[in-house]
C-alpha cells in the first residue's frame, strides 16, 4: 500500500522552516523534507527537565539536545540544512529566523509550527496524572510559557511568513501546525490544550486570508506518538481505547506533514486533520 511519503513528489528548490526540530516529530519532519529536496532551517531550544518518575529518561534527553544530529542526517543524505537555537517567546525571534533562512537558502516557502513550550499543568488538586507523570498547578509562568510558544510564537511566525510572501509576490506557500487535546480541552495539560486551540484558530484564519496568495494552511492532530515519553502503561491505554488506534512513530506523522507540503496537496487547506 502506498504511503503519503511515497506519493509525495519532490520539494526541490523549496525552503522550509521547522520549529522544535531537535527531537520527535519536528526532527522527523525536517529529515523528511530534506530527503525530498527542501533546504531546511531548524529551530530548537534546549530544555533541562527535572527527572520525573512517570516519564522515561529518553524524553528529557531529546528535549535537552541540540539539532546537530538532524542536520548531519540531512546533509549525509545529500540535502541542505542548518539549525539555530531560538526562543519563540521573544517577539524578535520570528524576523531573525526568516533572515537566517534567507541568508542560508533563500525565502521560506514552507512553515512547520511544531515547537512547544509544553508543561503539564492542571486546575485540580493532584500532583500526578494516571500514568504517574508529574503535574503542576496552572500559574502565570506555565500559562505564559506555553501560550508564548504554541500560540503567540506560532502566530508571529505565520505573520512574518505572510508579510514576506506577499511583499515578494510569491504564489506558492505551505503552513502546517500541530495540535492536541479535544472538545473538552486537555485535562492534565490545560495550558497546552488552550495554546494549541489558539494555534488552530490562527492557522484557519491564515488559510482563508492567504489562499489568494497561493498559500495552504492546515493543522495536524497526531495520534499518541512515541517521542520518548510513551511507557508500557500508555501503550496499554491506547490498546484498550475505543478512540485511539495505535501508538505512532514520529516518521509516520512526518509523512503526512510532508505530503501536505507537496504540490499534490494544493487543494487541501483550512483543515484540522486527525490522524489515528
């Protein structure tokens, strides 16, 4: 059976900006775009998490590293890639990233809003979730950090993408964001769910406003994806769920994202696409 990756034509000559690309879905997406010929500027921000008995060490290790290994993978395969550490809560970061991409490769055609300021916070008087992962109360710090990256950071990157795209009279562009949570929010990760909901709205507005400039904008809602945090308890919960079908690998999600960046997906815009 053909996969999205095998159906997707090349992206030769395109320039992609992928945020949060030092591990997980971001790293897999950067590699997939690079394999298809896009030049890729990756961002990352190293985070040193406190050890958490409910979270495998591999997850913290992924969040604490740079993106040099992803750059090496793309270059070894014959592609072009650069990486830069950047804090998306800084309003000046968006313009700086596009400047860096243009210096290295040329104008950005593809924006992947993958980065997250993720922290598990809650309104409830509890300290762990059902998988034993640590929770903390909602505070100004947790809300500001997550909304600053997932919502405002994504919005500023879309805004800068749009401004430069329109100014140079470009006619082809792709924006893809990632979301999580559901119709009842995201209990146990409430600021994360709220920030992702805001990013969905920003991206849907971009789909409408930028369509006449040849830009598509979509949101991917991945299934449970093993970016290093999945434990046997999580896997068992997925297997027993009537709504969750399987634990995905980052590369599977990256295949769909990459397809949305292709010419074959030119008619797909303004969608939140749920993967199962």
